[in-house]
C-alpha cells in the first residue's frame, strides 16, 4: 500500500521531470521471481528503475539509512521502506553478503523482483568495474530465478556522488534478456562457479551499457583515488612550504617573484650616470668662485668706504660700477684726481 503511494508520487514525478527512456521492458516477466542485476552509477538508480516498471522491485540498502536518529532519520527510513529498500548491515564483508542473500531469498520466495548491484558500490568515475562474486551468483543458483542484466545510462550525470541538486536531463534504461543458471544447481558455494556466473552477467551489462570496463573492484578503485588525492594534497602542501622557505631566504620576497638582480642592473647603472649629473654641478663652481670674487669686490668697497670721498664714489658708480670691475679703475682715477685737487686746494688755503 505504502509502496504504491510512494511509486505514484515519486515515480510519477521522476517520469514527468526527467522523462527516462527505456528499452527491453518486454523482458520483465509479468509474474514470478526474477533478479535485476544492474550497474550502479548514481544514488538515483534505485529510484529510476522502479519508476519505469509496473511491478515492485526491492533493493538492499545500507543500514545507516534506516538507523539515523532524529526526525530526519525517521523520515529517511520511512522513505526507503516505502520505495522497497531493505536494510543490510555492511560492517563486515562476509556478514553483509550473508544478509543480502537472506533478504534476497525472502523476496524471491514471495515471487517478487529483487534488484542487486554486482559491483557492490557506485562507480567512482562512470566506468564499469569487476563484479563481486557471492551474493548474485548464490541467489541465482539457490533460487533458480532468471537474472535480467540492466544498464543504467547517464544517471551519474544527473546526480553524481556528492551532488545534492539533480540536473534535469533524460537518463536511459536498457533491460536485457533473462539469463538462466539452473545448470549450476547445487554448486552455489563453488567460488569458480560464482566467478563464472558473475562474469557472464557483467559481460551482458557491459554490452548493454557500452561502458569502459575495468578489471578491478570499484571499492579498490575508490581507495586508489582517495590515496592519490591525499598524495597530491601532500605534494602541494610540501611545495607551498618549500616556496615559503625560499621566500624567507630571499628576504621575504614571494617564492614566485623574479630575481631582481640582473633585471635591475640598468637602474644601478643609471644611478652611476646620475652621479655624473651630480658631478655636472662642478661647472657651477665657477659661479661659486665668482661669488668669491664678488666678495673680494665687497671687501675692496668696504675698505674704500673708509677713505674720503667714498660717498661720492658710491653715488657716481651706477650700473656700470656694480656690473663688474671694468669701470672701477676709471672711477678710481677720477677719485684720485678729485682727491689731489682737494688736497692741493686745502694746502693752498693753509699756506695762504
């Protein structure tokens, strides 16, 4: 009842918003048990596949979706139960496999459809990874139910790992013809048989999806990616530390700053050229010397001012006298003549 209500609301919304295209719906049996073995690209895979089918499909999900405390946890648990998810504790690899097998057998014994992801986890990069032997093969051999390979296409582009808001685009679903493994009845514990059954299913998924195949487990690939990311982060931190050390060694200049030595040598040379400009002030020393000469003239005038007739000499000098010493000798001769005339007159008066 609850599943029907959830499918009507969630399934109808998904089909209306994303309009997924489907191929091979005729391969789904109208009644009886069947195993849907699908690649796993996105969190939304478990919603798109049930949305396009008329029959109920039950998937297994990690127990954390059902045991999270609080109101949000209770709503999440109710949602996953409503869409046909069964909790499985994945704390131990063997325990998780046994729990998945028991849950799957119960669903198949009721004559329903059971969904499983042979890769064991979502693909980290959109490629198809090696299927894990165990749950899929043992379910198929023990139950005798047919296995239908399913390829989810482009769902990782709608909601890749780590993304919350989905992108509106059309995903695809291809459902292959059923595979029969009744020939292995009673051999479900043989690991070679388990590997053969799993590889056969994975090959069909590969053919339907067109993905690139990687012959390692997706869990191992995720570890490699995480380790590579940590190593790259460590190298980047080391490079930053070395750059900071070089910056301190250069006197606080950033590590990526160019060496100013050779580039600024021209500026040093220009400073040397400026020193010539400073020396060019030497010709002005003549002005300084002229000042010295003028000081001599001032001294001579000061000496002349103590003699009689100095006031007459200053008043009669004019611009020519102040301009230089060329007019001074002539002026001095006139003064001497005046002085001689005055002296002779004074002498004559005293004689008289």
